[in-house]
C-alpha cells in the first residue's frame, strides 16, 4: 500500500530527528544554522520543480545540501515538507 504525502513527510521528519538529531530543541539551540528563515529558505529551494542554482543556507554543509538539490522532485517535496515541520518544531521549542 502506498503511503500518503503526510506519511512520507512524517517519516522524513522522524528520520531527521533520529538519524541526525535535528530536534526542535537542536534547531532552537543553534541559531547560527537555523535563524533568519534558513529552514524555510532551504524548503523553498527544494520546492522548485527545476533547480537551476541551489541556495545553500548559511553555515550548512554545502555538499550535503547540494545532494538534496539533486534528488527527484518528489523526494525534494517530501524533504521540504519535513523542513517546514522542523521550523514549526523550532518555534515551539522557543516558547
């Protein structure tokens, strides 16, 4: 059975947390990587159907993010959705 979009995004967000430790608290505690809309800007880049130039968020690993930019459009949509959820998690952690 195929997963729904929300399930795919949820799985990706969970992977970000479990594999990389990218919790809301992590993001809130590292403004050098995640302030100034960096998660949203990364998501916006990945949402473009065709990426001509890959905007790299400040202080992010260039090679890692460029690999994300080379993924299929569907994979980038899933990652972008998870990045938006990560920004919400970050904001919730700041409360």
